[in-house]
C-alpha cells in the first residue's frame, strides 16, 4: 500500500480519536504486574494456545457476518470462554453485553429474553435475531453459519474441554465474575484483541466487572484485520481500546484498566 493510501485510511481514526497511550509493538509487563499477567496467561498454556490463531481454513469459511454477533456472558464462566475461543478461531467480531453476577443491567435482560438463568446466550442479528443457549449449540451454529462446518477437536472434547478451561481460569480467583458498581456509557466501547492474550484478558475482566458493553474486534494471529489495525497508528499491539463516548484511544492493558476504572468505575 502506498504512503498516500495509508494516510487516507489512517486520517479518520487520527481525527476522531486522541491517542492517550502509545503502543510500542512489543509485549512488556508493567512494573508490579508480573503475577497478574502470569495468572492470566495460565489459560492459554493449559488450552495449548486455543484462540491464539485464526483457523487455517479461513479461505473456506462460508461467509462473514455483516454485524457483530451478540453475546451475553461473563469472563469467569468456562462455557462462555469456550464460545469466545470459537469466535477467535473464526475471526468473528462480537458485541458483548457483560453479565457478571449481581449485574443490574444485562444479566436481567438476558434472562428475560432467554427465559433461563444460563450463560452464554447468543443473538445473531444477521439471521433474524436467532437466539441460542448452550455453549456447544452456539459453537456448532457459528461453525455452520460462518466457518467450514467442522468444529475443531479442542472445542468438542466434552467434559475434558470444560475441565481444561476451568483449570486455566482457576488462578484468576473469580476475576471477571462479580459486578462492581459503574456508570454505563452511552455507546459500547471498542476493543481489539484475541482470546489467548493474557494482556487482553486483564483488560476484559474489568470491562465485564464494570458491566461495560463492548465490541470485541478479534485479531488473533493470521487475522486479515491485523493489517487494517496496523494502518490506524503504524503499529500493532493488543489490547487496543477506542471509546467513542470520550474520543480517547489507547494501547497497553495497564493504561486501559486505569482509564476504565477512572472513567466508569464508582469508588
């Protein structure tokens, strides 16, 4: 791509958002965050990196959803995590409505819509708002609609899949599960990341605990969306957050977490 073409694509982002913290293109642990990052990374190790790479069969996928899939779920749930791994593998963007325990907004709405206190709960606005419960049913649907129809072995081992995910989540001691009082934004936030990244997990735990709706732009390795993301700021790093409510954008999990706590958390 030429320099002039790049500038043309970058300009709208740079005009719309003020970059509050720059990405350096490398993954470094902030001082005092070693234990946090280590425990957040256990899951990727236990799950053998599931969700770190887009499926090699991307070219054989049947179609791409025009609108983000909608998921009501929470970060500390192993069944929810399994569906998030599937969306990373499928390179699907998701509009998340976080449903932490005792959350006053999205959890009651999901229960009213589905008729059950069960998560994850999916709505597909691309298919007449098709609704589904049960992680296995959701994953099968996503692969049939937007994949090649073949759910990978790592997601269909039944109890073994659930057990490995649960073991991976255990070191986080329930983070991303319980609601903390917050001020809801007018519009969903936008975050770029992928499920196997411990840095992304740390930021998303806070998004969930504060019940902040967010569009998750999945950019696992081999995702073609990585090129477009790099063109925004001449670098690639995740997590990357854009908040249209304030006009601010930022890299770095520690900066994102501080911003979310300061802007939307209630002390």
